[in-house]
């Protein structure tokens, strides 16, 4: 297949795609620009931090990605991201490092907007967003604590806050409300 066909496929892909190096967007397709609400040209050359609700979440997510990429070469999760308008939304993110030894070096990332089936309806703190994302991905308090480098008891405290904010009586009900089911 000629190189031009690959470029066309990249630009017309039905999911948002980004080519990155050291967490800088080197190229992106029209779909990722549509999802995040930026002109494509405004995204190229920018840090992925542009797409996060806070710089703290950008840093913590990067730290979580490194060991997973070292081990598997790929990373995937569902998390709350931020559009150019400031709107927060759920997004499925998947990435592959071109070299496992440099997990945040050159890579390709895909972004799928989940807002049509899962809306962000309650204002959450950055740490609550971290916990919610891990709960949605099916993790236990112990697993979340290990991933976020906090105690499982701290996770339980945040889970209780989330349950109160979402009016959920059980952890299962909380996940259902977070996922819009």
C-alpha cells in the first residue's frame, strides 16, 4: 500500500488517533480534533496536558502508564478528559509504545468519546475522577490503592464520597451510575 494511503487511513479513521513523542502530539487526525474541540493545527506540537482536566491528573496518569507500558507495550483505560470548551467527558484511551523501553517516547494513541452513553453529571475532584476511572475499569480498593499509590482505606473514603455524590447505596450501584447504566 502506498504511503499516501496510510496517511488517508489515519486522517479518515473513525476513532481519534494521535502520533506522539515524549507526550507531545506530533500529529493527530480530524476525529481527535472533533472529539476534543480543537482545530487539528492547534493540537499538533502541544503536550497531552492540554487534554486533561488538571496538570496533576496529567502527571499522575503518565506515572501510571509507565510500568504498564514497560510490561506490556500497550496501555488502555477509561478516564475523564477535557474538551477545549472546558467540558469534561468520559473517554476510552488506548496506546502503544513503539519501544517498550521508552513507554512515553514515540507511540500511537486512540481516543473514543464515551459521552453519548456515559455523561459526567456530577462535579468531581481530581482524586475522585482518578478513583471513579479505576472503579469503572473494575478494580478493587486494594488494586486502586496500588495503582494510585495510596492506601486502600483512602480509596474506601473516596468511594464513600462518590457514593454520596451519586446517591448510590452499594459499590455496584455506584459503578452503574458512573457508567450511565
